[in-house]
């Protein structure tokens, strides 16, 4: 069993129920409307609720930032790449591909933004990258329960598969000669984001159909990957909403 903690993460898991929830543990010391809503939802769904001392929840979640609720759940079920492409939310496909993001806080933030910006799903590698842990789910504030996430063995090969399925691949790279807001995103596309520090791997970068960059006006050459992801994802949403209107 895995654990999921935090008000939003547990509430969304209870609502979406893509995973099986064995039981939830609630801090005896906390009593408020948000927590009561989760307790009522569990009771309606027949999920056992245990009232425990806060120290017990600290041990279960391995952190003190659980907001007074911890759920015991089955491990995150990853989707297939074809599932992401089949479940498009708009006129054009929009996949986010992460080439080795290792910080769980960055992954959680990207998942949350991708869901809000209308992405169809996220692709992450199996190795040398963060997976969807309880920390990631907490940072994603419930978005990981709604957004399909595929885990693949090789990002470079995945880029080739996407191109074979007529998906345009767009790499965000500080060496990109084209500004991110100069590209027309009204097409089936995948946005590729590199790891913290070194960005996209050279082989992945060379296979991208487009390379775009975010103009920087200060002394720092690049943004944090989760911030950069948000900038470009909302430009994609802005353009598509404008076209739709």
C-alpha cells in the first residue's frame, strides 16, 4: 500500500477514485469543515475512518505536512501513451513530456499546472526521474488523480512514437532560436521539458520538430522548470482559447 496525504490530494482521490482507498487516518486534534467533508465522503463510500494522534499521522506520512489526514491507497496506476492520445480534452492533442525531472516538488507543480491548462496527460521516464509519490500528489493538490500519467522506458523513443502519430514535438530549450510565443500551437503537439540544471538531453533535443525559448531579461539565464512549464502551457491555452472564441 502507498499513502496519500493532504486535504486536496485525499479529497480528489476520494472524488475521482482512480485508486482503491483502503482507509483514511484523521488527526484527533483537528476538527473543521474541510476535514469533516472528507470524513462524510468516506462514510458514504464505505471507507473506514481511523482517528489517530497527530504523531501517528506524522509517522505514517513521514512528514508533518499532512494537514491532519492520511489515506492508505494502492500504488498510482500509470497509463499508456495511447491512452493519453485517445483522451484528448480539446480539438488538438496536448501532451507534456518530461525528460528526467527529478525534483518531486517540480513534478507535482507541473502536474497541477498541466491539468489546469488543459493538457491531455504527462509522460515521464521510468529511470532517473521522479515518479508520482505521496509528496508529488500533495504538491499537485489532487490533479494527479485526474490527469493521466504515462511512464515510459525511453523518452527519445517516445518522441519518435509521437511523431509517427502525427504529433508535433516542441522542445523548450534556452538555446532555441524561436520565442515560445511566436509559435502557433493550434496543432496536435507535445511539449518537451528537460531536467533541472542540464535541460533536454541532446538526442531528445535533436529529434524535436521545434525548439523554443523563453526570453530572459535579467542576469539569470533560465527559469525553474515548473515555472517555465507554466509559462508555455498557458500560452498554448491562450492561443487555443482565442482560436475557439
